[in-house]
């Protein structure tokens, strides 16, 4: 099996700029968060489900080392925290197989995971097994809301 390789994800970063212009003003403020994009050559996934991308918040020590020189805290400011660094990792083969709309949706999905104000990763709005949804339908409020959102998007 080939070694894992990472490189700058230029296209996903460009798509992210386009997506952020749709209403992610807090992510455009580079003083709240530093978002980096990398491509990876290895397919990711678990339990037979392919993962097209993932978002992680780097630990504080690594974030501190990645800070631009001009933003480093002074010696007197002992309580300064580094700007949080988030990394969106995109699987290269999956990206290559997506059309423009799917690329925007994927990057939007990953950006929604980032809460720069609280410097944390936001979990998914819903989590459900296909077999449970197939058997019981929209049995809880989050699924009902999700179904309504999908119906509105289909009508748009």
C-alpha cells in the first residue's frame, strides 16, 4: 500500500472562499480562526462509509507555533491565546469525482464544523442509522426538521 501523502489543497481553499462569501462572516475574520486546507491521497472511512473530508482543530501548542510572527503575544501578555488553527483535509480522489455543486456542498459541510468564536468543532446536526430511518421514518424532531429542509431545497 502506498504511503500517505499530503499537499496544499488549492482548489478546496478557493471553493471555501466562494462558500464563505455566502454567509460565513465569522470565518472570514482571520483574527478569530486560521483555516488551512490539505489534500490527502489515501481514502478514509469506517464501516464501509467513505469520508470525503474531515475537519480538525489543532492543539494549542501546534496552533501557537503556526501563528504569524506579527500576532505573537508580548511577554507582558501571559494570558494571550493563539488564534485557533483548523485543518480541513480533503480526499483527493473523492474531490476529483465531485461536480462543482457537490464540491461547494462538501466544503460548506466542513466549514459548518468550525466555531471560531468558541474555538471548537461543531458536531453534526443529526445522526441516525439508515436502517432506523428506513424502519421508523422521521421519528424525532431533528429528523423531521431535516426532512423539511430537504423538501424546501428540492422546491428551490
